[in-house]
């Protein structure tokens, strides 16, 4: 493991801890805050369906099933899961992208990581120069940009 990879992994772990990214479901009412119209619409739909079922002779006996299904299916709206960021997910396009998204392309690295790389004696001057060039061109670097520095070193050493 080279120095840039080690620093990148440490930064990812710090983000996971700071943002409570542990893949565990947590109760949250953010769904109601973000989508109040949808939340109200779901209950209007529930009561309209319940009213039709209770008014029907054949469906009145199964109204309890509607309530149970509605409660079970809606419980998922009240839990949020913060997926863990992992170094091994960078530049991998598989099913995890559907769950995590391409966070490594959309999320910028903290300035402390860039400073740590630039001031580390274990990082080659060529990589520091390339990092400075990337910073001059883009302004802010994503996790994938820093990851690409580790890939270029492994290609150069082969």
C-alpha cells in the first residue's frame, strides 16, 4: 500500500465515523419533511381505498389486510441508511453503485488530505506535481481524482 492510498483510506474512514456511515438503518422522519405532499397523498389514498372496501360487501372482511400491508410497506419510509464509503468501491461499476451512487466522483476530498499528500515525504515529487496540476485545472478534487494518482503510480511501476 502506497502513501497516497493509505491517506485516502484514512480520510474515508474519518468521513464514515463523522457522518455515521455504518450501513445501519436509523429511524428518521426525513421522508415527511422532504415529501409532505406525497405523505399526505398516501394517507388520502389509504382512506379512500378503505372507504371503498368497507362499502363493499365482498371486500369489507379483508379491510384489515389493507391496514396491515399499508403499515408494513410504509415502515420503510421511516428508516434511513447511510452506506459506508469504501476505498475498494472507487472505480467499481457494479450493483453497489445503485445503492451508494458514484460518491467518489461527486464528493470532493477535504483540503487536509491534499495538504497531507503534498507534505508527505513518502509521496514522489512527480505525484505531488501532478496533484498540483490537477488542482490548478479543476480547483477541487474528487476522491476519484486522488485515487487516479495511486493508479498512475502502479502503472508506472509495472
